[in-house]
């Protein structure tokens, strides 16, 4: 193919740029996708932008269609929704989700895309990768009917977990965050809200997603005896102190990890988990997680502002209809 499309690359600490990319000719098992929207995964992409991926995790942290190597230059991202322009007849013209970086068009194997259900708007479907993480976390957490649950950390992942848990029968779900503005998001999701110092204790389960040592310590404090913290935070190259003294042993508490790179439920596949995440996104409450939008051409300026907190985004959506022809 002769068309030159464009992709975002992380190039050095705090800097990114848009570069041209030549697309390969799609093979018989491939699809050519024209991007409609992508999403900035604030926590992970901020880590990549500052070069905070530890050397020991360079292979583990690779995105499915990443180019380049950590720390830089690297083409990174995994929340992309587009339309199939070429490919198998059953996918032609379909809106699909793909774990692909920020790029105007791309060629991938047909098995790498998941059709977006008709009930899910393409603009909301950018959340699929994060809701997939939330589904896996809930599988790992295995809540019971009537559980008292706190989600500590009201970022994109934490809010997605809270939205999934809000559907659980008889559960008391409270979103805990230091930013009082997250109360409006919690209300939209149908869960309670509290600042850390006012959070309700006696929890059977706490899902921690604040990526701070203080958040993890508070998560342990909120547990009832025999309770469990499911740790979703990714700390990168930061060392985190865990308070294993005090009541940790006397209450027989548990800290367990959850990571989307493995399946949290036996007998399920990655494809099934992604399809479930997209089905859940038929619920319009998830729109509360999309708190900003920009055009693709603005990404190099927008990313540092998201990383610094100047743009207090949960999911910041990138719209490709605003790209300038080059």
C-alpha cells in the first residue's frame, strides 16, 4: 500500500510526537482498520511517558502491537476503536475494538479485533480495554452476595471496577478517592463515595487502584477480619511500603494481585473476556468515565498535560475525525 498514515510515538521523558507510518498490504487473514477513536490510559501511559517502566518489566509491559523498546522511542497504547475498510466479508464495514496504539489506520490479523455490539457507541467502546481489566479484577476478587466493598482509587480502572461491582446483588460498594470531584462520577455509576478519612470500614473486600502507598495502607485499614485487598495498581519502578505490622496478622488479612495479562477465571479465554467487557458497555453509565476529548493531532501537547494532572482525565478520548490531512 502506498498510503502513509500517522502514529504517536513516545520519544523521550515527557515528550511525544506524531510520525508517518507506511502500512503493509493486508494479507488474506488481515484487516485494515481506520481509527475512529482511541483512549489515553492515563496511569500506564504516564508511566511510559516518564520512562518509568522498570527494565525487569520491559517484556511484560509490551503492548500487543507496540513498536520500539522501552524506555524510548516507543509506539504505545491499547485502546483503539475503528472501522474495518478491508478484510473478511463478515468484518467489512464493522466497528471493532483493538488493543492498538494511537494510529490513524493499521493492519492487524482479523483475530486481533473484536466487533463492537450495535448497542455500544463507538465513542464509548474505547473503554473496552479498561473494563476488561475490571472484569478480570472482579473474577479475581470473587465477591459474595451482600459483601461490603470499597474501591480505593477513583481513576479510570478504579471507576470501571466500581461500575462493574455496582451490578452485584446486595453489595455495598463505596468509591474512595482524595478528589472530592469523584463524588459526581460515583453518583453516576450508582455507588457511594467517600474521602479516604471518611471511608466506611468493616469491608469484606477492598480493590486498590490508587497506585499510592497511602492508598494501599488505607485499603488494609478498611478491611474486616479475614478480609482481602485485591491490588490492581501498577507502580512501575517505585518501591512501595506495605504496613504488615499493626493488625495485619491479628485480623488475618490478605493482599493478592490482579493483572489483566492472565485470566482470572478458569475456562475463559481472552476473547470471551473482551466480548463480555464490550457487552457491559451497552450501559450508558460508563459515559461518566470519559471526561475529555481531543483531536489526534493534539496528542503530543495533550499527553504531558494529562500526565501532570493539568487535565484531570479519567479516560481522555482521542477523536480521529479531527485529524488534519497531511
